[in-house]
C-alpha cells in the first residue's frame, strides 16, 4: 500500500541561556517551557505545537471504504508479473522484456488515460479486497441471496459505483455442486448454503468498461479438496502457459493434462477429475465480458493465437461427473447483445425495458435482481420478448449430472508488450 511521507516538525533547541538584569529577552518559540526572569518579571515561553500525523485510511469490515480514499494518488498495485512466454510460446518472445521499443509503448500506454492499465488494476484491487472479506464471511447456514448482496454491496462501495463509468462487472455467480456456472439467486430464492456443498464464487468489477473477472471455489469438508486442488492447478497452468503467439488449441491441451492428473475418492470410490469440455475461458472486450477468442479445456485444433494487448479470463472447470454441462433451471443472467439486429419491438413494455437496460447496464451482464433494484417490475414478459427477438442474450445455469461435483478457478491476464501481468492474483489464489 502506498503511504505518504510523514510530515516533519521543527525540533526544539536543547539549551537556552539565561539573560542578565540589563539584557532584553529574546523570543524563541522552539524553547522548552519554563519561567524566565526579565526585568524582575517571570513568564512562560510558548511551545510550538506539533502537527498531528495523518492516519492512513484502512478498509472497514464489511468493506465500504472507496479505493480513491486509500490510493489517493490514483496509482493502484500492479498484478503478478510473469515472463511473456510459457512452454508453448515462441521462444523468440524473450526479446520483448528488454526491447526499448516495447518499453516505450508501455510508457505511452501508462501516460494515456484512455489506454492506461490503471482502470484494470483499480478493478483488480477492488476484487482482491472484496473477496478477502467475503472468504471470511461466507459460511454454511447463510442464504445465497445474503452472500450475493454482501459481495455486490462491497464491490459497489469500493469501486465507488457511478453509472456506466464503474461498478459491478456482472452478476455474482454462486453455483452449487453439480451446477458449474451462471447461477445467481433471483428474488425470493431461499437456498441455504450447506456444509456439504461445493460453492463456486464468480464475480466481476469494471472501471470504464475494463472488466476484471475472477473466481474461486469454497468447500467445508475434505471430500472434494482434491477436486478443488486439481482445478486451481489447471488454472495456474493456463495462466503460466498463456502468452503472445500461443495457439489456443495447444494451451487447452496443457490445461487438460494438468486437470486429468488428479483423482478424487468419494465414499470409497475413486473418480477421475474431468475438465468440462463445453466450457471455456475467454478474451474480454471493453464493456464485453465474452470477447471473440475462447480457451477450451481440452486439446483441440484451434490455430488462433494470443496477441499483444489481449486481455484474457483464464478459467477452468473440473467435474467428477461426465465433464459436460447442459442448461438447467430458471435463468437469472442476461446481457444486451452488442451487434443485435434492428428488429421491430411491438410490445410497449419491451421498448421501455430495453431503454432501461441500455441506460443502466449497456452491454454489461445483469440479472433479475438488478432489474428489481432499479425499480423495474412485472418485466418477465418483456424480457422474454427481447430474448426471442435476439436483442438480449439469456445465460441459463450450466449443470453437469445430478450427484456430481464441479469446481472453478479463474484469473484475468493482461498480455503487455513486455511482460504478462496476472492482474487478479492475490495472496489467496
């Protein structure tokens, strides 16, 4: 954390000579207090008051202190720095670390407020601080709604939410057990977290449309510790091997190799940990959570390369089930499609809802609880109409076979011209 230099105070002189009967007294504000005889009279000298030291602002519990009050200079912590090339990257990328040209490009990026990395790092620091408190807060016996609101309220406070300028990046995912992704409680949901559950916590923060996307898994009994360990290791492999010129199909193979090296023993039966082959990591665009590139979790022939300046969410999912998910349950996640077709909207309520979505969320993902929060009501018919017209995309919960368990870990990686920055890295994962 950046701290300000302490303010210095003037030191007081150690000695003071007494003056004679015929000499005039000299004024010295720094002198020690005490009686001084002047022409038969005595008086006390003034002591200069020391200015109080400014206290460093610290985060509250629950987290509610905006980051601008802590990082007053607007400079936020850099993420973990790794070499630009991994095992599958072109070895010739090593020159980027020392290239004067690439260093100049980075310096320019830092100076340009429209291209600067500070927006991403600010979002990352919000995520780190919110999840630090959330990991201590989340316990069996709480409702999923209570957990989601804790995370989202902390995010809004720390990022100092301001319209589409900065705020929540997407709805808080709280997917349980065989459900791998895209579940957040709708209004009225009464699900209570149990000690036997495997909980995936996936939430995002954005600053000026730069989305920080990171996730972790929590368990409260040891049966599925190896599942969690396998997925964390697979994500770390994906992060380590990511880099400029890496082919996405090959990167997926290394993720798969790591995850499939683990097994889980459940009730005396040994189960392999399988990567979920129809889920993937993804590039991230401005105000666009899913960019145009995907990092699958099983080896494939995709020749697409990672490029300089790419911004990726490296996320992996492991399962004790079949390793494939399907849509299941009530949908809670939605997002306005960026290149949605221009089609006539006949329902007046759908037109009104679309205006509200555009104003409050733009193309950022939202959920039904967020619509409730901005005062929308009786909107399901209108929302479904927008989905049917291809204007809004729905993202239903994604689940493996009932009885199986799934886990998730995710980091956001920035491929800078000279190095790879794991912007979401923290002390926890």
